[in-house]
C-alpha cells in the first residue's frame, strides 16, 4: 500500500464503483461482483496518485497527483480528458460540486476549478497548513476542509468570489490531532471526521452546531480515508496500517 496522512485515495460513487489510488495507478473496484473493473496508469511512473474523486454517477474520475496536477479521466475509455495546473505541491484532496472541482494541496491552498471552461481556476481559499481533507456537503452549499494543524473549516459556496474568503465556522483541535478525512452524511445533519494519534478514531459531529456526538474506535492506525456507500448505510474506512473496515450506519 502507499497511503499517507495527507492523501485521499478512496472514493465510492452511486454506481457502486470504488476508486482506489495505489502508487502511480488508480484501480476501479466493482462493488456488485467484487472485481477490479478497470485501472488507470499515470503517464509518468515517477508521479503518484495523491487523491481521487468521482463526478457523481458518471464515468469521470478526478485524480490529483504528487506533482501538483489535477487530471480528469474517462474510466470507460481509460483516456485523460484534461490536465489542470496551478498547484505547486502534492494535491492531497479533491471534491466535486456539480461542474466545480475543488482541490487542496500541502501548501495550504484550495483551488476551485470550473471544468467547463479553458481558464479553469476561478477561486482560491487558504489554510495556514497543508490540506488533508476536503468535502462538499450534500446540499452543495458548504465546503468542509481539514488541515494538518487540526483545523476544520466550513466555507460558504462562493467559488468565484474575488473577496478575501474566511470560513463561516471553525473547529480548532487544541492538541493539533490531524484531521485526515471528512465525510458528510446526507440523511442526517452530521459530519464524520477521521483522525490520527493518539486514538485513531472517527468522530461524528452535529451540524451546524459542530457539537461532538460520538467517537468510534476500532482502527490501530490513522483513519486516512472515508467513503459512503450508494445507499448511505455503510461507511468504508481505511487506515495507515493497511486495514479497512465497513461500518453499518443508522440514525
């Protein structure tokens, strides 16, 4: 495995396809028959996949890379549709909001890309430390971002704003436990975050109060990746010690 604390290498779409990034390739696993359906190999073997995100139920997969690129791929034809530049470091997190793709890098910047136009970079947000996790809400009105210094920010949906953007809500972890992954639960007003040492737990937060509801334990390594099943009833979690769990979620 090639999983790091600030990489997001797992995503699950509504067609029950799971995309997993390993080194310089992305593998597509079919949840219906438990087989690897396709694989995508980056053109440069020295470049590794650093983040992955599906475009809704379609066959388009966004891939962030170690050299700062954001690539769009058609998994059926296994062809790269476009390559979007702008980041100066590893792209560790990606999240879609319709035609807007948001990407976060180790230098702390979040870029908004409008994939419909040639001049794709339409807005920027900033953390003081590297972006570890990024996720648009099911309503598409809020963006949650986690950084390596333990900050969880909630941003309004205004990708093309020319003003200096500030989060509308923030949680600052006083012990600077890194927030490795974020997941919105569309059937409840809740967020789930994956964490590192000392407890390697998943934490459930109520939204918009951001009150902690529960901690879920089981992993012995940093909870690096979270993905929600198409029926919203299962959570796939993967940790740094190369273990993966599927949790049954019910309100």
